C-alpha cells in the first residue's frame, strides 16, 4: 500500500456533519495539519469525499 500525505487546506466550519466526521477520522483537525496514512480502499473513499478540503501527496 502506498503512503498518502494529507494536508488540510480549508476550514470545516459550516460543512455538513459527515464531512466534519470524515476529517476527524482522517486525523485532520486544523488548517495546515499534515498526516500520513496508508492508501487503503477505505481511506481513499474518505479522501474522495473531502477532496475539496485537503491536499493529497504521494
């Protein structure tokens, strides 16, 4: 599995609860916070749902 580097670039204020929960599940809580995660199908699905709020690097 490939490692993905996720960085939050937009705020989750005024976003739906599901998007807020997805961001928290990914470990992203503040703007410019970066986390590294495995590229599993579950994680890729979560990334797809909030791709407008994050930056993805390989």
